[in-house]
C-alpha cells in the first residue's frame, strides 16, 4: 500500500506560511500530484482558506491550536482524508503559535503507522521580525527558537528587507539553533519542491511544551462590521493599537469605495488587496493578552 507524504508548514504569525502553501500547491498541481491541505487557525473564522483552490481537498481546524487542544481533531481529519481520497501528499499549515513537534506527534498516531510517510518540517522565519525578536516576550522568543530548532529546513523569508550583513548574521544564528537543518534565503516564500521533499528526517528532539493560551498568552478576537468604515480612522487605530497585537487578517469595506479588501497586518505592515467578490466584513486579531472590550469599543467606533 502506498504511503501518503505529510509535510508540516511551521512559522510564527505573519511569516508567510499561506504564501508558501500557495507556491507549493501550484508546483504540486503542475506535477499532477493529488494533494490535500489541513489548515489550523487560532480564531473561530477562517481567512486563509481562499488560498486553496476548490479542486484540492481542504479540512479546517478552527478556534484552537493543533499542538495543544486539537490533536484529537487533527487525527480525525487525517483519518477522514485517508479514507476519502487517493492522495500523494497532505500539507498541514499550522497556526503561528504551534509547536511543530506536537503537530508531528499527532501525525505519528499508531492508526497511521502504515498509511503516512512523514516528510519534512518546513519552518518559515520572517527576517525582519527575527532580527528584532528581542522586542517580543521571552515566551514568544522561546517559541521562535523551538520552531527553528525542530525544522528540517528553515526558510529565512522576506530577506529583501535586510542588508547582506544582517542576512549573514541571522543565518549564523539560525544555524547555531538548528545545526542539522538546511537554511534557505527566500523572498515571497519562493522555494522548489526539491528543496524540502525527500529529505532525511532528523531524529525527534526533546522539546519544551508551549500551550498556546497558558504559556504564550496568545489569544484571538473576531470582529464583524455591519457597515463600511472610514479608512483614515482605521489607519489611526492601527497606529495606536498595542504592539502586542501581532497579526490581523480579514475583509474590510471602506466608506470611500464600494470594493471589498482582503486586509493583512503583520509586524507593523498593513496590506490591502482588492477582492473581486463581496465578503463578510470580519477581522481576526491574534496577539498576547488581548483586551476584547477595548477592541470592541475601538472597532465599533470606526462605524460611527
């Protein structure tokens, strides 16, 4: 019986995992391979699922993290995919707060012993965020280290924002944390399948468990707007919000336009992309110790 390859895409919030997934899926489809995706989101609402085309089987695990609260659900989804589809590979896109080894543990269930071939753990690192990582809490710095430490291949991404000397310094640092890992410098998470497929997996190392809510204090907040909002007021909100909000993604509509925008915010950088179809105006926030009441009041005020 053919074993189905499993690849785990890891990396902190906003590092570019969804862009990486899109790059990979296009290459897999060009090779006519049968692929499925499991996407884990911390929030109750999925934003990134549109990255996966309708002809690729997709399962979503929402409102929790595979590495702590949802291992059983991941096992159930894997079991469902294996029985329902004839696949060559499954890609698991983890939340930015996931520990890759704990995701791997869920894939190593005895139920799948004959059915899954564990491929590589690919960890994506945002170059600028990693350079400034000491501004993060100690727990989050530890998570970044763990995500790198257990990777088979580390992609130092968005390197176009870094000087050559900074790139060299970060590669040296990453190789100290993960001396057995392959390190690649990337822009827009652009890699080839041959860069990470059929690598020899490293022995599983001891790891420090990180429960997404108890240890890292990462939380999510979902807000849905009933009306369009003022663009300038929203930009003011972004400038003044706490720096413990690491990631925002969702859909927005502004008073100056009839268009819907896909909004992505990561590490101080907002991005607005015009969407061809109208979407529910919902934002998902991910950060440490989020003040839900404050966020609600601030966001509601944007509609007035």
